[in-house]
């Protein structure tokens, strides 16, 4: 054996018998400020909604009778009522589908809602009927139609 050959031997690696050190879980208030802000954004940011296209056009249809009445989508209003939505259901502002259709001047939708037995005498939170709401917006033909339905 050569002189100094023992110095040339590969080092012996030994495995540690100590258990690995685990890092304690940090609570949000213990994280650095930049990391906390990132976590807050991640939990409060809403995901973007898909845009309507030819493939998912059905998803863009109004899901409530109030939205359909406001948009003047007579067939959608009728479909929702036939599926069990009460014709005189009120939105969060206290307006019925008939009131919303009358306010926005949708004559065909108003006629269909009246045929579906919507009540033209109901009042909203401000005490106004569908005819009065239509009159405020200058829809005289609808006012006549609603007054005749009373």
C-alpha cells in the first residue's frame, strides 16, 4: 500500500439516526405580510365566469322568472312558470315578474304573464302596481292593458 493511501479512501457516509425535524405549521397571523396578502387574495378572488358562446348559449339564459321578464324573454318566462316557479314570486326588491316586464315595456311578456294568471293588483315595497310602474316609464299601451286586466 502506498503512503497516504488511507487519505485517498472514499469518505464513509453514515445515515443519521435522528428523526427528521418537522417544521411547525404557521398560522396566517404568523406568516410574513407578503405571504398573508397572497393568501387573502387567493381566498377572496372570484374565478372568472365563462362567456356565452354558440356551444354554451343555453347557460346564458335567465335562471329566474324576474330576469327573464326584465329581459322580455316570454318563452323563458313561460318555461320557468311551467317548471313550478310561482307566477307572482317576488324578487329581493319586492317586484313580481309582471311588474318587471311592465316597467321595461315588454308587451308580449306582460300579455303572457296575464294569461298565466299573474295578479296585476299586487304592489311592490313602494306601494306601486305594475300599471303604475309602467306609467312612470311612459308605457301607455301597457297601462291600458293592465288596467283592463284588473
